[in-house]
């Protein structure tokens, strides 16, 4: 199995980072503005992506596998691109001095293809969007996300 | 073995992207300003990193394993942090319409630790720095690189 992993350090209390990962409003502030659903264990969250002009590009449904306050958020993809279905998205939090560390993993890809490469780069930009959101109040969620290629 | 992978698309001719990867001056424009050595097969390139105030943080030596014009650049780490020694850094190029696609791999890590997570995120920022350099003439090489955490 192939894992995409990242690490960012956010100069903020762990509870503030956890809120940005464990609530619909929080995630809408750094990943995609079009985030809806129920962020509770067993609940489903829908993430949609559109162009700035409103044309739908795609989306994912994630089932919430675990919410462990100030420690971990764990989702499993149940619908979306075929490569994503059954994969796990996990955010583990730790403290290092003034920083909350986010250990990110998008785990259990079946192969490392070109789409995996793309998602790895995009996840880095979204983790930096999370950092910006928590530190400054303003992230870069889709459709205002950082474009890394012809694939957005 | 663990691989860090990324994909960026750069709106520029493939030869321009290859030059930014295969010459000392090119790499100094997106990874670290302190890049010296010989970019020829079998040659060694030294990459050093300092703080903006000039304090040395660390560095790497890479042996050039392959330079395949407009197709691939391949380095192997021969000195630096223990986790990096023996790992391979590879840039493979392809064309997709107006875009040159960079398929990046930092391959053959022995384990996926916290330092691997950090390097994955940093490599994404450096691939976007490469994109900026080629598209706009201005990258963000160290010491002006994007800071992702308390580890820089």
C-alpha cells in the first residue's frame, strides 16, 4: 500500500487546529468551501470542488471513522474517484513547543500513479492552507486553492 | 522502500524546465541559492542551507547518476542527514499540451518517519518554487523558501 504523508507545524493551540479539522465550518476554510454533512463518528461528509465560475469538477464522500479530541481525525473515502475509494485520510496532532504539529496521511492507495503524485502535491498546498487558516484566519480552500498544474 | 512523489505542471517548453533541473544556476534558482559543483554524470553537487542571517543549517551532496536531455535528471545522495544517504532524487519530464509535467520522486527511504513527512511537504514547496522560477523568472530558493513548520 502507498501512503501520501506530510508534516506542518502551526503556531497555535492544539484545540484550534483540531476545530479546523473536526468541524464542517473548519474544513470548509482550508480544503473546499463546498463542504457539507455530519462530522461525527459514523457520519458522512461531502466535499465538492468547482471552478471559480461554478462548474463542478468532482468530489468525494468521506465516512468519519474517528474523532479523538485534540489528537486525531480519521476519514475513509466511500465515493469519489476510483483510486480514492477505500483509502484513509488521517490527521494526527502533537505538540512541539509553541507549535501544533499535524501529521497527515492519505493512506492505503493501491498504486502510486500519476494521480497519486498530483494528490501528494495538492495535499501539501492544503496543509499549508490549513496553517494559514489557523494562524491568520484566512486559508485557500477550493475554488481559491493553489494551482499546481494543468490538472488544477 | 518509501517514496516521496509529486507532480507539477509548468507552462513552459520542456527545454526550459530541463535547464532549471540540470544546471547549477538553474537549481540555485529554486532549491537553495548555495548550490555548487559539477552537474555532469558522475559529478557531485553540493547543496547547503543557511538561515537568512547566514547561520548554516545543513546540506547534502548528490552524485549525478543520469542527465537525459529533456527527459530525466537523477541524483543519489552521498552525504547529508543519515536518512537521506543512499536515497535517489529523480525528476522525469513529459509533455501535456502547453505544459511540461515534472514527475518528482525522492525514492528509497528506508522508513517513513516524521522527517520523511517534513521532506514530503518541503519538496512540494520546492516543486512550486521550480514552477514559479520557470514561469515567472523568480523562484523561492532557500533561505527564502516557504516555511512549513518549526523545522523550517
